[in-house]
């Protein structure tokens, strides 16, 4: 009986001390066109990359998808959102309170964020608390950063992939 109580107590304490992690999947928008505006759509190559992203994350549980308000970012995650049956929510780039709100709202979940060559590295740096990631070159569209956050700025892991 004493052994059972000790085992139960230990199990309960282990559950209380378990750390919850939140996963951010950060992607720069796919290849954009050049129509002379500040809000061009994706090229054929960009649309193919957006479909590849949906395939890549097809078996991944996704709890939320965020995008800046530009066509190129929204259309990069549109196939994923469609395949998951969830909407795309707008966020303000470079706003710490936006990222903190996502972390709080989706704690323990997986969040996909589509952004730009400068704000995707910025988000990774904000989450990790380090200035590790530099802006992507204008020609780099394949970067995908997976940031696992247990405690923002202190206990994080990053995996950098190309897709």
C-alpha cells in the first residue's frame, strides 16, 4: 500500500512538473510576382511551393494559421488552411504582443505563421530571446523554421528546414 501511494504521488508530481511546449512553424511567403504593386500575388512557382507546404504539413496537427494581410502570405498558407479546414487569421508583423497573444491562446499547440524575409527571422529571434537569425535574402523562399517554445526566451529549440 505504501508503495502504491508513493507511486501515485510521484506520478502526480511528474504530471504537475511536465512542461508544455508550443510549436511555431514559421514560413516566408512563396515566390511573388512583379506586377508593380506592393501587394503582388504568387507566381506559378510560388503556388506550387504553397501546395508543397500543405503536403509537407499534411499529417501535422495544426491548431492555428496566421498571415500578414498581403496576398503573397495569405496565398502561401491557403492550401494548408483549406486542407486542415481552418481559417487564416491576420497578425501585425513586428508586434511582440501579437506573438505573445498567439503563444497564450494556442499554448501547447502548433501554430503556422506566414510572413516576410525580415519578420520571420525576427519572430524566431523574439521567441528564442537571441539575435541568431538574420533577414532572408530576397531570393530565398524555401526557409521553414520550426521553433519549439517551452519558455519564451529561455527554453526553446529551433529546426531550420528547406521545402
